[in-house]
C-alpha cells in the first residue's frame, strides 16, 4: 500500500522509534509483540476516510493531518479501532482487515474475514482487537501483531452491545434470553443468565471494568469476571420497552470516576450512573429528529474531562452535558450536512470524524477545533479552525470561529487569552463531494 507521510510524520516516526529503542535498551520487560503495541501518548489518532479508501493519521493537538495510508478501494465503507499508536481497519465491502502501523506508517499485517462483511464490527479493549459478527453469531480474537485469528467463539445471534474491558475480555448481551456473554481472548465464551428473557439489556465498560444496563428493570449492575451480577445501581423508574434504542458507554480507562452513560432514546434522556457514589442523574436531551434520509438516531455516548458527549446523527451535531452540573451546555453543529459520523475518545481526546465527507475535529467542552480537511472539498477551507460557544451573562451563547490559535491555558481563543474572534459568516452549506465510486 502507498505511504504518504508528511514532514511532521517523519519527525513523529523518529521520536516514536527512538522511544521504543530506548525502552528496550534499558531493559524493559517486553516481547517484540508488546514493544510494537506500546500505548504511547504521542498526540495522534487514526481516522478512516472511505471516500478515498485511506486511513489518515491526525495530530490531535494541532488538528493537522500527518500521514495517509491506502487501505481500500475508494468508496468502500471502513471501520477502525485504535491500537496504541497504530490502528486496525476493517473494509466492510470486502471483509479485509489491515493493521496500520503508527511508527512505520504502513500496513504491516492483513487478513480476510469470513461471513458477511457488512455485518462485521471491530471492538478493542486492553490492546486486544476483536472481530464480532452478531448476525452470524461469532466472535474472533485477533493477534494484535499479525491479526491471525486466536479464538473463534460462538455467540448468540442477535446479541447486542459488543464491548471489551481493560483485560481484553469481550462482553455482549442476549436480550432474548436475558443473559450476558463473556469471551476470553484465548478460550471459549461463557454465558450467564442474569435477568428475565426479553429484558432490554446491554453491556457497558466503565473505567475499564464491565457493567450491565437493564433498561427494562431500571437498574445498572457491576459484573464480576464470570458475568454474574454484583452491586445494583439506579437507572430510571420508567421501564423501557424491549426493542427501543438503548446506547451505552462509560468513563475511559484512565478516569478514576466510574460512570456508566445510558442514552434511552424512548425517554429522550441521558442517564448518568455513578458506580462510586451509587447515584444516578438524568438529563433530558430530547428525541432525535425523524428524517426520511437519516432516521431518528443517537450514537454511542462518550465521556472525557467531566463532560458527556452524545452524537445526534440525525442532526449532524453533538450534545455536550456537564456532568458536574448535570445540564446540557451545548448542541454543537459539527457537520454542515447530516452525514454519518463517528465519535470516540483516544488518549483523553474526543474526536469526531465524518464518514462520507472531509470534516473531522476535536471537541473539548462546548468548543471544538475543526481539523484540516481530509481532502479538498472545494470550499476553500485548508487549515484548522477554532469553533466555540462563549456563554454570556444571561445564559445565552455566541458562536465564534477563528484561526487555530490558543489562549493562555490551552483554551481555543484568539491567541491572546481575551475575547474570541468575530464569527466567520462564510456560507459552507454547499459542499462538493469526491466521486465515491
């Protein structure tokens, strides 16, 4: 595959390579496999760009593109998970799976999956990648270096909520049977009955540990290593009908506060369950707007820096909830068109990525930094742009845009730490798209 590193990428490659060599030289207890997967916080993440068939490395500090690696034909639907400084990319048109190395900036392993590629999903936890097919009923652990299949376990068809904990264990829920499925990377899966058949359940991972959300029973549970229920926590007093959308997320592994996030679309609410304090709070976020083109759909919530972020895929926006005050502080319109997008946290940074267009960016609180476009969309935009919401004294906000300059404490601003720049009123509603093939 073609490698297209930028000058900045060559510097990063040198630094990362030097760090690995230095660690090995001082006697770090790491095998060749482990050394290759050192989770270096180098300020980069990998994005998929289906229109050009590329995996794109971006700098999450400067919002610049640092490298491009060809991984598929133009227009193929792509999905990726981060793997330390590297990524694993799935082509959902062909079933091809490739590892993109964050040091070499090239593909270093490739395999092809069985089953229907469109039904496949990539999941990662604790540096362990998984390939999950909940339609065909299979879960396969992949070797992090070679991508060779380690264990292929049968899972109940129709399982939901695939998530992996910090020990690399895969968790799924089978609502039809009221059971939880746990699969180890090197052994077969185990199934544990936890509630009545038909309950609306889904797993979640909070600070690297597994939990279960039972929206029908109105509770959240900690799970032990065998999948048995442990402590019970509150969720909502309003039962949720089976089949209604339920999306779960949780605090990142590095967060000391163990929190489960549950988007209950039927109630138009985000429920925040604190597993340390035993409390739960609800923030009304409204029902996703119905559209013939997009449907009514929320995405998986994520958490970082004391905020919860809920993607509203039907409106091309992200709902930002302050977890300290439990209130919505912003609905960020991140896309000019209502395109499908992904939202994830990597090394504490919240990243969004348009899956059919050039936009991507970084979100922090009620501001976001729009990244350098992944390709020329004809709009004339060529660099990173700061976009934010400055709260006025009356509680209203003023949207601002400005160049990529930071204030005194790293906050987006006009570069002097004072008032932000005036709004950019450029009309970007019409965006040309490349031919997706």
